[in-house]
């Protein structure tokens, strides 16, 4: 028995647009399909450990970053990062935590924070989708399911 993973990356953007249209129609008319109410935690969250594992970041700095994100309302108590967080806000917080700005380390921390909004999806799909597409998926609460098909081959 062999395993074959079927991928449809070229149609992902179109599928997301279809879902967005369906959801917009429902919101405007009150009629149409309803979908599961997927919690934000399904898509990803941020912990101090996510930041601490980056080379050049201390535990104190990681905790400082997370504390400041929460204090500024950019991340909730459960580590759910706001969808509309801005790169400039993230860089200011990184600098306040004592991480050298415009360094490879600060760039990695910024990427980790911004990606936390969809980190679980990213772990599955990696660079196959753009950050904008990931955010559309999260905003519209689209469930992403990876299917693996098994085929028996007779030789």
C-alpha cells in the first residue's frame, strides 16, 4: 500500500473567495449557508517559549515581548494575536524588550509574532500560501483539512 497526498494549491485562492462571498451574502441578507464557528486558537497562538527559542533572545526578553503585546491589547491572555496587528507596533515592542532593532534576531521575532495568527496552519502548509491568504482563512474561520488518500497497487 502506498500513500498519495492530493494537493490543490492552485485553487486555494479561488475557494477562499467563494467562502468570503458566501459569508458576505449571509451577513448582508441573513440568509445562506452557515459554517462552524472555528475558535481563533485553532489557527495559532503565541507563547513566550515561541519567542525564547529564537537564537539571541533571552527568556526575560521573550516574557517582556509577550507582556507588552498583552498590555497594548495586541494579544489576549491566551496568546491569540490580533489579526490587524501592525509590523511597526511589533518592532516597537521588540525594541522595548531590549532586542536589537533591525537585526536578524528582531526580524525572526517579528515574523514569529505575526505568524502566530496562523501558526498551526503554517506548520501544515508552510510557504504554499501567502500571509494574506492565511489571514483570509483565519478572518473567515475556514477549516483547513489535510486529506491523505491510500491506494492499493496491484503489480
